[in-house]
């Protein structure tokens, strides 16, 4: 099941395609059931099947495309130049501060919390995500790989100090430096996702 979910998430149109497939399957199974029951052909029956398949489409897409993790793209402007805050992952790669969205927590609040805990920064965060990107999380202890859909939020840094979490080694990088650091030791697909996030962030700042 995990491999199937990873495959769906790793394709940009995977959630939509899977949801459409589920809706078509639901319609087909419903039609077969009604046909064997001898109840087919009426306008009401077709409308009911259409309604059911539409609900399956919407629910499936919302389930598969939802983001359970949030990242803070933390920035400041120094002498007219944009700088982005990066931190180390537990595996040693550079990344944006990010983490799981807790139950009942808004994505922007989760991103702001992670920015403080991992990068030691406070500031003003946008309430609406500006990008969604794919992240390949390596579970070294379990020897597993999880594909995560990350909602990215812009955070204008107003103060910075040492982070709560140890080993994060937060640094400021120019956009080009950030792109290079984020690409290191990553598959091209996921490095490209992060490059697009950086570019989108710079367009909005």
C-alpha cells in the first residue's frame, strides 16, 4: 500500500488520475449491480450513478492530494538582495524548515512553528500556501522511502536566534546558492521541485 501511495504522490497528476479512475470504476460497478438487479435505463438511475461517481471523484482527489506536511520558506532582504534560510535534515541534506501538520492546526501555523523550532526564526507568515512540492523522505532505520506532498508558505523573517532543535545548522543563502544546496544529493526530479519553489518565492517577494 505504501508503494502504491508513493507512486500516486510522485506523479504530479497521479492524485487526479487515480481519483478519475476510482470514479469510473464506481460508475461501472454501480451499473453492473443495477443491471443484475434488473433496474437500469431510467433517468433517475443514471442521475444517481452520476452523483455517486462524482462524490467518489471529489473524495478520492481530496484524500490523495491533501498535504500533511508544511514548509516555511523563510526570507529576508539585505541591501536589496533576497536571502533564504536553509537547515539541515537529519540525513545531512539542506532543506526548508518543515514538518507534519498536527490535527486541528492550519498549514501556515505548522510552517511557522517548524521555522522557529528548526531555523530559530520568527516573523510574518502568509496564510495561503504559494506552492506544493514533492519531497522524498528517507527512513534510514526502517530502510524505507516516503513521498510527501509539502505545502510551502512564505515567512518574512523579523528576528533570528539559535533553533530549539540541535544539528539543524541554519544558514542564509542567496536564491542561486539555495538552489545549488537544495539540489545536492537529491534526485533531479526532487531538486527540480525545490528549484521551482525558490523561483516562485522570489517572484512573490
